[in-house]
C-alpha cells in the first residue's frame, strides 16, 4: 500500500504544467518528513518533472537499495537506520542537475524506566536520593521525566534545550525523610513527544518503589536475674525503646549457644520480647539479645551465673509411728548442691557446721500428731544468700480415748429442746463411736427432742485399728424451770470450788515448786509416764466393769 502511494504521488508530480520546458523542472522526495524508529527501515521515493531525465539517485551514508523505478522516479530502501541524517535526492535534465534534501529523524521510545531510592531504608530526618533514568531514548530533546510520590508530582525535568551529546536521560532529587513518608510509593513517568516531527506521544512508567523510614537510636536492654537455677524455668526480657516502626522489630535471644523462642510485643515506639529459659549447665554464661530493623541491628549481652541448689532432704524414720516410739528425724543437703549448704532442722537443739547433717531423736507422744517438721538449707551464691525449705508432717497413732472434757459422764437435757449426746472420742486413726441405750443403738447424728424417756445411762464405745474404749454417760432430762435452777446451783458450786482450789494452790505453791526442782528431769518424766499408764489402766478396768 505504501509503495502504491509513492507511485501515485510520483505520477502526479510528473504531470507537466502548460509551457514547461526542460530548463524548468522540479525534483521532489517522499516523504517530505521522515521519522524512523531506531534500527528500522525507510522507503524513500525520489522523482522529477523532467520529461526526459538524465542521471539521478540519492546520496546518503545509510545502507540503500533501489527497489523500483519509472521514467521520472526511483524508489529506495534505507535499512538499519540508527542515527539522524540528511538525504539528498538529485535529477539531471538537459545537462542541468537539481536536488532536494530529506531530514531523517531517528527515535527510540522510553521502553524501560528505572527508579532508584538510595537508600531504600532511611533513618528519620536523614536525606534520601530519588533517581530516575531511561537507558535508551532518542531524541532526548523531546523527553520529559517526572518524579511522583503517590499521585503528587515532585519534580519534572525537560531536555528540550539541552545538548544531546552531553546529557543522559536521568533526573535526581534529594528528599528529607519524615515519619509520615514511611511506606510511601515513589514512581517515575517518562514522556517522549514527537508531535513536532509528525509523530505521536510515547510514555512509560517505572515500577513503584516503597520508601521505608525508621528510627533506631537506642540500644536494647536485657532484664534477667543475675542468678539462674539449673533446670528451672525463668522469664527473661529484651526491650528496645524509641524505635519506629516498633511492630517490625525482630528479636533473637540466646543463652550461650542455646537459642530461645521469644514472644514479641509492641506499644507506641517501644518493642520488647519475653522468653522462657532453662539453663542446663552450671557456671558463668552469657545471655544475648540481637535486635534488627531494616538494615540496622544491635546486640546486647548480659552475664548470668547458673547454680545448682535442689531442696534439702528431710527424712522421718517413720511417718506413722505409735505413741511412745523413738524415731530419728534428719535434715541433709542434696548431693547436687555445691558448695555444701548450711542446714537447720526445726526443733533440733543445735545448728550443724556447713555440710553436716542436722538430726533430732524424738519420742513420739499423742500431742505430736500433726506436728510439722521443716528442713532449711542456706547457700551463698555470688554474694546472695539463698534459702530452700522442705517440710513434712508427723502422724502419731494411738488408741481411742473418751476424755471427760470431750465426753462428759453426766449430761443434763432440758425437756422439749433439741438435744444430741455430747461425746467426741480422741485417737489416731480417727475412732468410730457407737452408743447404745437400753440395748438399742442411739443415733448420734440426728438431734432428738428431749423427753423423760431419754433419761438413763448410755454406753458409748470408741474403736480404731489399735483398740477400743467404753464409757457410761448418764443423761438426766429436766423440766425448763428445774433446769434453770439446777444451772444456777451448778454455777455457784463451781465458783466456790474454783476459789478453794486457788487458795490451796497459793498456800502450797512454794514448797511444791522447790520439791519439783529437786527431781531430775528424766526421772520426773518417767514418773509422769508411769502415773499416766496407771491411770489409764484403772480407767479401762472401770469402763469395762460399767459396760
């Protein structure tokens, strides 16, 4: 189609005007304005109005090939056009030569636009460089480059008045980094306007670059106890303040070569990480925290000392002894404790030297049931005094007892009131209590409405694995008025009795005290024990006889 247009144009140009002569002829070229993409080809038609032209052709340093011709025209193909040039088209007519020129303009659209942010992470308040360049574009004087932040134009550079040979297709500006610029998009738009050369508008844009702003002016701080116990879980923390953006801070924590698994949190411009550490080796070690944000990272170290201090060992020779039995109670340090701790056994008369066992020889009594023993170990580590305690409870076994204080032998009920038989046995294991009345088991758990029929003697028996004991309880049911009078009488008798006993004790206190001092401690304890055994035997015989 293009060749056809060339030929039509050439034929129209050859139509002679009335009165034309050989001396008056024209030379023309098509197209009259050439715009060629770099490296492409161009078809050129050279023609004349001379009816009988002589020598003709084109002059150019470009590679040319004649592809067609007519009586008054010739057509040439120019290949691999890589630079601007001026072509001469000439014809001779009756010995006269004329020529015309064609300016050829080469263009290369901005196919690749490159944007650079230097650096991509910028400290707040520092300057960053925004640079845009196009590797290959011509003609440069028709190019414009525009830098954009988001949709806002920051700067536009035109190359219209610049010498092509001395310039590169690039634009550079400096921007001061602000916090609000973080994560802003930067881009570059290139436009090549060839309308002045009979062409169109070519445009292209760079890939979007994201700017990162940071603040990292402080060193991280480690929060850890200077002493760590081997095998025990401890919480350690690493904190970084005045950092932005805090949510993107990364923490790596180590105890020696052991990497921890921190849980990271942040609030405002502060970020921190908590981790659980279990030291597995004793001695001096180092806890380190590596904090990074973008291109920045800082490492902080903190020395720690790992010690071994298991709880002391408390041993009771027999946890459930019978009353009256001798048992040993010992308090010793654990073999993994180093150095040896100082021990203290509650109830022991002396504190042993460091490393020695504390002990106590105990003759168990009923009063020792439920007694708590504690073994305390004290150890000095790195100038700090550490204390650990182990506790155990002693359980003394003894036969049941029905004491007058907890199970009175005479009880008075008021007629018409809710009453329960008052009897609580003592013993370990806890005894079971069974009371009978007129050969029938009496319900001890449900209150009874007192009547005259409840008057009588109740036989109660307390039993556990070690034996049993029985006791008769006399119950008297009285009317309401009678009960009040009896109560007043009893109060008067008790008051008089207390007064008599007080006077007697006062008169006999001094001689009795002197006499007791003369008894050796062990002998006195033995006498008391014999008296208690004799009283118990008499009580058992009496109870057996009554029941």
